[in-house]
C-alpha cells in the first residue's frame, strides 16, 4: 500500500546498526523476539560490536562477596536468600566479622569486595557506612563495591536523610562503586508483581543518577526470565541507555538470568522456570547492540553456568564477572556451582574461544601483578 513503510527485516536492521544506526526501543524488542537463524545473525553482529568496542580480551575481576545478613523485611518473589530474624538459618555478621572477612579477601588477593545484604530491621544508614569502614579496615587497598539503590533508599529512610546524603556518607566511608542491582525490570507493573516492597523504577533511576553525579560509578543490571514481556526488557534497556547518555556512570551491563528453583514466585506457579537458552543469548547480544554507550557486557557465569557463559562470550559479552569467593544469593535460590571460579578455569574457557584472558580492576583498569 502506498505510503506504508515495508516492515524491516532483521538482516537490514543489523546492517543499519553496524553502519551506526541507533536501535529504537521497538527495534530492540524486535531483535529480542528473534528465533531460528536470525539468532545467529544477531549474535554475529553483537560479536563484531564487542570486538570494536571492547577488544578481544576476556576480562574478569578477582572478588569476594560479603553478605552481612540474610535477614530482610522484604519477600521479593524471585529471592531465595532472605530470611526472617527468627528463622533457624538467619545470620548476621558482627562488624568485627566483616573486618575478618575483608582481611581474608585481601589475603586471597581479591581486588574487589562486594557487599549486598538483606534489609535488616536492625540496619540504618549508619550501619551501611560502618560495613564499608569495616571492609576498609580489613582490606585498605581493596575496592569496595557495595550496596545497591534499594539499600541506599532503605538506609536513608531509616536515618531520616536524603538518598544523596546517604550516598555522600557512604563515599566518605570508602565506597568505591555502587552495585546496580535491585533494578530487576524497570517497569513498575512488573515490579509490583515480582518485588512489591522494592523502590520504584523512578526511585532506582534517581538514586543511580545521584550516585553518578557524586562521582560514584555503578554497574547496570537486569533480572530477566521471571515472566516479564520482551517489551518490558526493551523498555528496561532504553531506560539504562538514557541514564548513560546523561551521566556516563555505568561501568558495565550485567544481565542476571532468573535462578528459579527455590524462589517463592516459581514455587507458587507464578513464574516460568527461568529464561531459555535463546533468551539468555539474545539478552547479551541485543544489549551489546542496543547499549551503544556501555563498553562492557558481562556474562555472569554464576547465573548462566560455564557453557552458556562461553556462548555468551561469542555473542557480544566481553567480561566474565568475578571469581566470586563465597557466593550465596544464587545458591540459596537453587543455583549450583556458584561459589568461586578459578582463573585457571577461566583461562581454559577463554582459550577455547581463541581469546586471551585478562584480570581487570572493578573499573576495568589493568591489575598490577603481585
Ligand atoms: S532481593 Fe533483596 S530486598 Fe528482596 S527479599 Fe531478597 S534480600 Fe530482601
């Protein structure tokens, strides 16, 4: 019909994208819906974009998690980690224990300590600062990658501060960067279903933007595969790209595939058993093409398993994430083999792809051999 544009084929869209066209949200959704051989074409284009933007090295960070408590006032439907204070397996580390754990991380030559915990009714804004100071005390030279916008909002609210004030105090305590988790899906209808107790999309965006404004870099994440639509995923990517255009404060994008077996949502029959392999691959590949302003796309071996991680590194990802000493969050949700991946195993995986393995800092700088 005259005047009606032909629907674009995925091949034509990928050609345009490689020529510098910026994908629209609707085009992102179109790519996320691809099936069959089109998946190969998208993965191939994403792999070429990865080569151009991030080079060929497969990077990783030597890091250790410190989960200070699993006691949480929330019950997010996708979370198998949180406990009530009276549960027999509830735990809370005292501050001296955090110092000891941080010291252990330094002894393991970790360059990053990552702390994320439940929203304990005993915590306030000062607790988050005390945890960061304890990490500093135990590991003065190690980068502290701590908390997320939900924890910032919680701490600020408990101490009667603005989130910007809370972030400023955490930075003074030694925070190096903020985790971009708690993003889940940045569409409020989805959040109302999977995590009604969490901060809203707008609040997450505001706190991340405040962090970037204060010079605190963050990661960007998505937690996908718990029943949201492809359009929701594309919306989420568009929100992240908009923030990055404004601030440039995202170090990397980390897609987190829903680990389902022991989560309330799945056990209640209100979520599918996670994303499929094709969805995992497309999440990585489309993110690489869509987020033209984010240099690094991480394949999280904790969520994907090693074989899917290898394929993701052929479909746009350049980073493996961390060695992750002491992973608990995915393990409690029913994930297996989530605690510690040795650099030797990473080297085998990278060699299999014909690419070098390189250790990085949290902010993607080189690591001094020690
Ligand atoms: S995801 Fe975080 S806030 Fe939600 S229940 Fe789990 S620990 Fe609590």
